[in-house]
C-alpha cells in the first residue's frame, strides 16, 4: 500500500512539468525521470543546474530532478542520499511559497521516515513536522492532501494503539474538510484497513471500503482484489447480501479474475447460485 501511494504521488509530481512551454533540455530531463532512468536524469539535471541562477525556474526544476534522482537511484549509496537531502533543503530554502517547495518537503519527509542506506535511521518526528508544515503553508491544495495521507500513514502503521487512533481520527477530520480531494479514496481505504487488521472490526472496515468506492477508486487499483476484500469483510460481519453482491462483481465485472472460482464457491456456501464464468477467448455471436 505504501509503495502504491508513492507511485500515485510520483505521477502527480510531474503533471505540472509536462506542457508545451517546457524548454527542450528540461523536457528531456523530465522524460528520463518518467522512464525512471535516474542515472540519465541526474546527469542532465546536474548540467542544467550549473548553468542557471539559484532560485530561477530552471534551477528549481533541475535541483528537484537531481535530488529525486539521487534519492531514488539504486543501489543505495549513502553519499548520494545525503546529497539528495542537502539538495531538498536548498530547494526548500529558495522556493518559499511555491508548490515545488511543498513537493520537496514531502519527499524530504519520506526520506526522513524511511531507511535509505545501511545503518540509516528513520526520524518520524521530523517527517511529521514537515508534513504538518506543508498542510499549514499550502491549505486546500492537492499537496496538502498528499501530506495528510502520508502523515496519517506514520500514525496508523505505528505499533502504539493511541497513535493509530490519532491517525484514524486525523484522517476522518481531514475527509470532513476535504471530502472530494483526489486522494479521498486512499484515505478511506487506510481507515478501512486499520479497522479490519488492527481492531478486528470487519463491519466498520466494510463501511469505509464502500466510502472509498464512492469517492472514486484510483485507476491503477486491482478491482477484483478490492471486490474480493469487501465481500470477505462483509461475510465476516454478517452482511450477507452485501457479500453476495461483491462476490458476484468479482465474477461479472472482471474478466479472468484469479478470485472468480473461489467467489463461486463462497456463493454456493451462502446458498446462492453463482454467475457463470466469462470465457474471454470465446467467440462472440454477432
């Protein structure tokens, strides 16, 4: 789940960079980033950065690209991660009030919360502070929504019950303020996951999974896996009609699902005749 959220954010990061006004050199650099070719993007960003004035648009974008390339490049090299951290801080210092500053702060927060090289230590306190700063400085923006999602992660995946509850409540309050934000479905799913896996409360987990669906599931999500999970939780919660509905959706709404045969078995156990499996290779009659 954490990787998926970062992947969605990574796509979001470069939406503003892909436009006709982007100079050819920056466009080529961003193209290498799009293909995750971090060695090439780092070289291009280094060249652009050296030829531009500190604080200029090209300097900000090339510094950001260089920091991200060093941050994500594999294998992990301590010196590269430390330089990426330094570059993020330079960028933050020279981009006051600009969205790129918020993006750099979010990535710096993720770097703080994760272990990026041998003997590195996570610093969740620093990460929480940076996320909170993004939320405060950039209210009612997509970057604040992403910061709220990642901040909640740090709380709900804690081993401390009070922190988990704090993260859930924080996310609920956020959704009251920003119910239609682009990450609402992921935020509802986060609450659902904790109610199910930590508090063993499948009924509430189902309620928040349905909220996630109503908010609009992300385009990259595996739909049959989502339907299967809702059906399982609903069955455990005694919500039989809902379980039947979602077991059927696994079979009828997703072609060649790996959960289809199992869904048929579950439906028969519930006393319901399951839909027939769809053969995607069958010749359709005209």
